[in-house]
C-alpha cells in the first residue's frame, strides 16, 4: 500500500528492556503493521530522526532494538517508559518465505532482532530455521535466549540456534559466516537471510552465489526521508533507493549492485569504502 | 503515436519530462534509473563549490496533496560532481542539466568554472531555494539586481572556460513580488531560459502532540499537486511577457498536468514531487498519458502545444 501521508505519530514508550551493554529494546505503544525486514523512522523532536529496523510488531506493540552508537541512539538510551517519540512508517521491503522450507538466518550484531521477528513467521509456516548469531563476545550476543525459547515450542523443534563469537567465549570461535558455510555444506538450504555488517553479508552473498542458493539481504544505506524522494540511499548499479526497493533485496538484485561490499555513501553522497 | 520529442535551447530531448532538481539526483546511477523509467532528461541536485551540510531530519514530510521539504541542499562538492557526471555520461545518453548554487556571489562564479569543465548539456542556476540563507538573503538572490549579477557571473565563467555554448537557465522563486521582472532581468543578463518555479512558501507543519514544527528546519518549501495552479500561472505570465524557453515545474503528476504546463508556455516540464506518489516510474506514466491525449486530440507533435493557451484570449 502506498503511504501518502508521512507525518509522524507521537507514540509512548511502554517499556525499555536492557538487552546487552550496547543494546536496549524500546517497546512502543503502537502497531504500525510492520512486517519483518521493514523499518520505521524514529523522531526525537529537537534532535533528529533516524531509521530503525523493526524488532517486532505484534499487532499491539512495536519493538525496536537500538544500539547506542551515536548522538541519536545515545539520547534514545536516556529515554524511559512514559516518554514519547515520533514514529513514521513502516517503510521498505520485507523478508518472505514459503511453507515448509529449510532456511538459514545469518545475523551479525543487532541483525538478530529483525531476523528474530521473521523467525516467528518462518516457524508458523512450518519452516526449519538454522539461526546463526554472531558477536565479538558472549555478552554482546543479541536475542539468543529468545530465539532458543521460540525454537523450544513444539512447532519449531527442528529449528536450531548456532552461535559464533570472535573470542570463542560462546559457540564457534571465529566468524558466523564459517558456521553458515558448514551448514550449507551439510543441509539442503533453500534461502539465506542476512542482516548485519555488510562485509559479513557480502560473504553470505558470495556463498549463496557459489552454492546456487537463493538469498534475501538487508542492504543498509544512509537514509534521510525514508520514502524514495531525497535520493541519499540510492545504490549504484541499479540506482534505486534502498528505502523503497530495500532494505531487503533478493540475491539477483544485490548481484547487480556496484557498491555492495565495496562502498557506501555518507549524508552528503560521498563514497566511503568499507 | 505522437512525436513527444522537443528541442530546448538547441538540445534535443526524447520527451519534455525532466527530473526536477532536488529529487533523487545525488548519484549518476539514480539519474540513469530515472531515464530508464521514462524521463527525457535529468537535473542534478544543486552543486556547491564546496562541501555543504544539509539540515537534520526530519527533512521531508508529505500529505495527500503536498510535500514540504527542507533538506538544506547537502552536497559533497565538485570532485564528487565530476565523478558522477562522468559516470552518467558512460551509462546514459539523455541530456544532463547541472543545477548549481552558492551562498555568496563568488560561490556561483567558482561552481560555474567547475561545472564548465564537466560538460553538462545545460546549467540551471538555483537562486531560489527557500531553505538556505547567506549574504544573498532569502530567497537567495531573488532581487532584480542580484539575479542579473549571478547570471552575468555564471555566463562569464562559462565563457572563460570555453563553454559559452552551454545554455544557462535560471530557476526562479515564486516567493517574490514580481517574478516577471526577475525573469526579464536574468534574460537581459544573458540567461537562455527560465525554470519556474522553485518551491512555494516556505510553509510550516506543527505536530500538535509535540507542540512544535515537524521539520527540523521548522519551515520548508511547499511542492506537489497543491502548487500546480501557481506554477502554471507563473509560467503563463513569464511566457506571455518574454516568449523565452521555460522549464515549467511545480505539481505535475499526470499527462494532462504536463500538457497544461506546456500550454502555459513550458518547453520542458520538470517533475519532482510526483516521484513520492508514483515512484520514478511516474515519468513513463506521464509520457504515456501525454501520448494518449495527443492521439485522442489529433496532436502530431507535442512541441506544437507550447504556449497554446495564449492563442485563446
């Protein structure tokens, strides 16, 4: 559905959950009908507005898992239950799957949040999910408890959580892409879904291409408006805005991008190498 | 099948629809995509002679009838512009209009010298953004004297660089007392044509829950379907007085809108905010609708409609 009215809505924060030392989940008292992979723009009046991928929209609440990495997200982390923010969206494309498929999810950093949201849908569609979460060390792993809980439900017993940490403090010592490689070597995976650092997603793309597996990749670029006007988030090769034709792009589209895995652009449109 | 091609300031366009400055236009590939979607030509975002920061978010808000923006003309400077224009030339053969801007008079001279060597098909001079302010005032250089001075400076710098053949159009603001006098002054100063109009206002939207303006810049330029009666009127007035080449811009979203703008006097039609309603595919949609209207009304060449409304007084 085409959104023509893009004015923000004032939304109350119901609850703030501390996930890791970097990440908090903000439970907002609204449903915007967001689907897994989509994003919303969050406005802190007087400061700025930034896009955030949706960690959950359950029909009554909107969850956003936000890492404190800059002035805006640091300010977010100071907000408490009862405070209000502006919300616009949902914007962008979503993850999709068919009934009964065997899927691999590759999450780096905060990427576990939108993929956890999608895991609910995948499990409800009787898919088997190999959910790989990576982080630098154990205490930075995001949502692993919740993923295990979801996979302990009777309909999801075939699904598994896999963990990788750089320092080996939990799960596989090394990169989560190594775990993915092992899994696609063993199992007949029909699609790889990935959210996280672009270098990680680039490796997943190469693997998918080499193995002839489909993939859905969350391509992230510097977004301003969120609805395809300002042009700041356009990807080279296709020239399309990622806020409209992304963030989630199928493998065949990502393969046509000239910048993917190589560079992105800052808020002035200048190329920045990864 | 009507002939939609037009010649504007000596440059051939496959159809009269050009991407208006400020929409998409950050990268060569995004402008090439707009051409693939059906545009006859493209206009870059305003190019500065140096890095220029835009405003913080929110920068654009929309409703059913209008768009309000204060992006603040962010730009990475001439080095990036040179690379993107060269790339556009590699991947696309549609005409490229380089829109240039400055905060002070010397900026226009500097950026004109820079773009002269980037070989755009045309230069469009932005003297009318309602959202940035410097010593040229707000809207920028929109007095009769300053607008002529900017035009002379740009023409002079193009001439010095051996690029005097690149046509120069000046993009005017509707937020002035007398747009026709300003059009006259820039044409007398050597401009080859006029772009009319830049965004209207500025306007403001207040969020009543937060009790504050939504745009970080508080105010922004109004565009979209709501302003079309204004843009048509200003194009009509300028054409009536000057019979000059005009890029008519403001609120065009359909083939009928584009034809209306041409009948007012536009030789090219700028399309911008319509991308928000229909995506870049809007260019192909408008071109198709123009073609259908021409076929249904026995119009063989779209260029025959330029200024048509002036024949019926």
